[in-house]
C-alpha cells in the first residue's frame, strides 16, 4: 500500500518537475541533458516519454517513446493505432506534431 502511494505521488510530481527542469533559456539543451540523464537509468526512456506525454496535449495519447533527443532533432517511436488515422488513411498531423 505504501509503495502504491509513493508511485502515485511520483506520477503526480513528475510532470511539474519536468516542466521546471526544462523551462527558460536554453530549454532545448536542458531537454537534451534530461533525456541523456534519464535514458541511462533503467526504464528512464519510458519515464521521460511519460513525462513529456503528461505535459504535451497531443504527445500523451499517441504513447510515443523517445529514442533520441538532440538540439537538431527528436526521434520518437510510436505504434500505429487506428484512432491516430484521419479519414484519408494517413497518420493525423496532430499525432506527429
């Protein structure tokens, strides 16, 4: 029961902490450093992706996983879900934003 409470608190604090750590000048460099730090931890890449998904309104629902973050690019991996497709049978632009 205590473990569940600790996990719930961490999930609640994670987006706030993430936003504070990446705000302000040089935010891209901070984001890259945070990705490099978390990806070196067990499940760190998933935690980073979850935190971004909690903050970004369109990234959360697609459940994308960050593979690489740098100053010039971000590489994500996502599973194709039917609800991400638009009427033209292509992936919706909001899912890729």
